[in-house]
C-alpha cells in the first residue's frame, strides 16, 4: 500500500514537473477514467468533460473542483423539490396572513358567532323574498294553464302569447329555485368557514396565553 502511495505521488510529481516546463505552462487537470484510474493532463478528453474533475496549480495543489454534470433526471428532481418547497412556503405565508387577519378582526368568539349569524340571516331574507315571488309565479302559472286547458276543451286554439307566458313562467320558477339552492349552499359555506375560523381563533388564543405564562 505504501509503495502504491509513493508511486502515485511520484507520478503526480512527474506530471506536474512536466506541466510547469516551457512547453506545458497551462493548467493541469485531474480526472478518473472509465476504469476508475486517476489521470492527469493539460486538457480533459471530451468523453470526461461532463464528469467531475479537478484543476491543479504548478505545485500540484487542487485549486478548482468541478462536479459532474447533472443528468436530466437529477435536474427534474431538483426542480420538483424546489417547486414543492416554494409551494409549502407560500401556504405557510398565506396561513400566517389569514391568522393575522382573524386576530385583527375579532376580539372574542362571541363576535364571530354574531357575525356568522348576521351573514346567514341576510341571505335568509333574500331567500324569503325569492320564495314569495315564486309562490306568486306558481299561482299565475296555474291560472295560465287552466285558461289554456279551457281553450283546448272549447276547441279553440291556444294563443302563442299564452304559450309563451306559460313557458316564461316555468323558466322563471326554475331559475328562482336554482337561486334559492345556491343561496342555501352559500349559507352552509359560511357555517363551515366560521366553524374553521372559530376553531383556529381558539388555537391562536390558547397559544398566545401559553406564551405569556
């Protein structure tokens, strides 16, 4: 083993000595070939240019190290990890921002409950108005259909204007029912959101109280 070390040192000394002569005044490079053997030279063969290598000065001291070029798979993996880290940081900042707004907006849970109930009741008022309109539309639709049926029994044609009004009434009723359904879903979304906010508010207050102790 000692002989091998002496041989390697001797080889390096010879190569460095040659590289510092008049004909070899440039840089000296060190790399490993496909057989795992360390090689030296004033230039790196093209097949090893993208692999790790070192640059030595005139005394044989490494002055620069170059890592092997990354494969497309490595580059893609690094990009994926970076994207995940950036997304995690974005989520963390967004959560911190929402927490700050929550604490700045409310001083206690009762305020949150009152705000939630107020929003739900405001939507409920709109729902009641829409349902009232639908009741009138349904009454009108019943009258229109009865009139159309009377004309048909009498052997008289149903005017196009009557058929049009019947269709428009049906469409408006359907649209109002859809509107009511969407507003009810909005109410549920508010309940869910405030449930989460109240739970988070409680966690933040508990954490703050623990820090003060």
